[in-house]
C-alpha cells in the first residue's frame, strides 16, 4: 500500500502550502533563536534574551480577537499580506547596533508574534477551502514534520550564520524567506466564499468563534485536552535542566541533544498522522499520543540516559498528536466563515498555558525534587489521556457539521 502522504503531494494546493511552510519555517526558526542570542550578546542579560521569546509568545493570548480580525479578510490575501509585512518589519533590525537599540529587536519579535497568530488563522481557513477533507489529516501531519524538521536544522544554521556574519544577515535571510513564502501562497487556487459584512462589533464576532468551539463537544474535548497536555509539557520542559544536570550529570548544553531527539519524534508523528487518524479516528490518535506523552514524562524521572532519550522521542511523537487531531477536526467541521477565529481561539487554549506552567515549576524546583515533579506530571498526563478518551457518542452541532466550501473534488483542481 502506497504511503498516504503521496496524495498530499499530488494535490496542487497542498503541495504549494507545504512549500511555503518549509520556506518561511526555516527563516523563522533561525531568527527566533538568533533574536535571543543577539540580545544576549548586546546586553549580557539572560532576562533580556528571554524577553525575545516572550515577545513571540505574548500575542497568543489575543488569539480569539486576532482570529476575528483574520476572518474579515480573504485567507490567501491575508497570508500574502502578513508574510510580506513581516519581511518589511525585519528590516528594522538593521538599525540594531548596540544595547540601546535592543528595544527594536523586542518590538520586531512582538510583531512576529502577532503575525504568526494571523498566519495560523489564515492557514486554517485556506486549508478548509483549498484542500479535500480526506487529506487534511495527512497534510496537518506533514506540516508538523516540516515545521519540526526546520527546527532541527534552522537553529544550527542560524547560530552559525550569526557567529560568522552577525544578526543583520540572519534577519535579511528571514525576510527573504517570508517574501518567497508570500510568492508561493499567491499560486494557490481556491474559491473562498465572500463573507458578508455585518454590523457586529469585535466582541460579538470574537465570541461567535468561542461559542462555536464550546458547542462542538468533540472538538472542545480535543482542544481542552491539548491545553492540559501543554500544561504538563510546561512542567516537564521546565525541569529539563534539572534532568540533564542532576539526573544525567551532563552539562546544560546536553539539553540540545534531548531537543533534537524530541524533534525527531515529532517528525515521525507527522509522517504517520494521516494513516493513524484514518485507522484510529482523530480522537483515537489523540489518546494514543497522550498515553505515549505521559509515559515519556515519567521516563525523564529516571537517571538513566537511554530512558531519558527514549522519553524525549516519545514526547516528540505523543504531544503533537492531540494538536494535529484537534486542528484536523476543526478544519473539517467548522463553517468557513468561522475557521479563523475558532482556530485562533483553539490556539490560545492549547498553547497559552505553557508559560504559566513553566513559571510555576521554576518555583517548585527550589523546594521539591525534580523527580517527584516529573512523576506528578506523568500522573496528570494519564488523567488528561483519560479525559480525552471519555465522552463517547459526543457530537457537534448538527447544523454546522461541515464547512461551507465547494465539493471535495473541486478544491484542488
């Protein structure tokens, strides 16, 4: 039997979309790392370096509002516009020469964060209209593999380029990748129903997406499970340096090896996602991933290198499964005019809790042994898997069961 991902590459829109993701993902992954290194080299401050990542993360909290904004515009036009604007924004970093201009770097990273939320919302809308529902699981999985693959390669390339030529060169490289991605997205062909303008304000439009997500119980369960899993991930990730130092007796740099193992697991998950979703269903795939994720967190508590590395691989495979499942269901079942804000709301629920978990575990590590923290997190992971597995027979709103799009075989001609 042929690999199911072949169908994705035969689909013109899906192939173009993945190409854009790979191109922009390479530059974005490189720049996200280099921004922190750049700030550190200019100021010598770990705190200021960490603020660069905060700038990228913070706009996620405004996901529902930004999603409502995204739904007001045609998805392809928004994808092209935001990628182009991010390319222009990155040129502002060319003025950064000393510690006094670090605020410019932070402002650019904050703009990055806003752009990424809008791009994610527009991508979900575009995929629901441009790609046949039968290959959405494969496509979301391959997108995960592409993104994680870039995270394995791009940071090393970015760090090397920064050491050789400085941050300005990395910023220009990233700007170029955004321009190329915008060009690729213009080649996608699909019809998106024109949304009628309403007199509703931002609050009403934002709440409409929240209400839809809440009313669709299977989707809500997947999204909430994804958010809870990210809390567990934040706890586990916050203890990673204790695992490396106290558990394995290695230098902090060894954490990079564990992140690479985790990335390899995520690439494998992405390649297998489509086939597993067809075999197990989206919910079954999510539950499988959550069980593997809980096991992975527990393995990190063992002071044995093979167990910790295996745990990192399982972590990389298991954690993204619930997110791929949730986004696949969302894209298949959400009405076209709501996809952007529902996707952005789901993103906020699934990813925003991570930062709070990391902050909490940082305080716990002062007074509690890291192994107890990880075992507790593993137990919480099991509960999340049980929650996700519950609710047999749940169904979403009947009147909104499918998105308002063209027939399946007309989306990718």
